[in-house]
C-alpha cells in the first residue's frame, strides 16, 4: 500500500529530497496557494464497553 500525503507518495518525497519538498510546501503556505487533500474518513468497528 502506498501512503500518500496530499497526493504525493512518501517514497517520492524521500527520493526527490525532503528538503525540496518542505521548501516547496513552505512557499505554497507563504503564497496561500496550498490546497490540502480532503480528509478521508474511515469507519471502524467499535466494541461495546464491558
């Protein structure tokens, strides 16, 4: 399973360089152009309290 952070695979970030990713993210935040991915909700089974 590929883990994604805002549409970017974690392995891709590691391969291209974490510093470059963070610099790009910082620039997007400074210029108000960052658009995060929608939150994905996952239903989980709950167990009743005993």
